C-alpha cells in the first residue's frame, strides 16, 4: 500500500526530529513497544486512534503523517 | 477519540458530495459494506489502508479525512 510507505517515512522523520527511539515514542504514546517498528517497516496498517496518539507525542497535526514530499 | 469524529464527519461530507450511499462507496472501494457505516458512527478506528481505498474512490487526498473546519 502506497500510503503505508508515506506514513512510515513521515513517522520515522518526525520521531527522529524529536530525538526519540521507537521504544521511547511508544512508551510516551502509551502503545505497544513493537507497534512503532511495525509501522516504520510498513508491516502494519496504522489506525487513526494510534496516529492520533503518536501525533500528540510528536506535537504535529495528524495530517503530517500523510505529507508527500 | 477526537480524530475519529473528524474522520467521520469528513467521510460523510465527501461521500454525500459524490452522491454515494454508504453501500455504494463500500462496493466501489471493495471493502465490507458495513465498514463505512462503522466509520461514520465512530464505532471503528479506520486503518490507513482503508482510508487510502476510500480516498481513491472519493478522488481526494487522504489528508482530506483529517481536515478540521
């Protein structure tokens, strides 16, 4: 799925911009520690509930995950 | 979840703008016929794979589902 790739790339970029590891981001978002890795490897289709939690920790609008360069 | 409400409202608005019933949209997107109703009633957290399919039928960018008035 193409959108998975877009979300994966943006998630990694935004997470690294905050200086967070996958595990640190998951802990702060109160989600499973494996989940961030699954999304960044495009192995799982994120739900909007999860994107909302991640966006709050990363301090971005949820639409930022869909940004295409 | 607040983002569910945003997605629900946008999905309904974009679907009606195309003159499609929930069932017609589901059929065209090749997804379960109950799924659109579940999203519009905020009973299910959409996945990005589903939002991608719906966005293609509705001819909008996926970020359109996250638009806040």
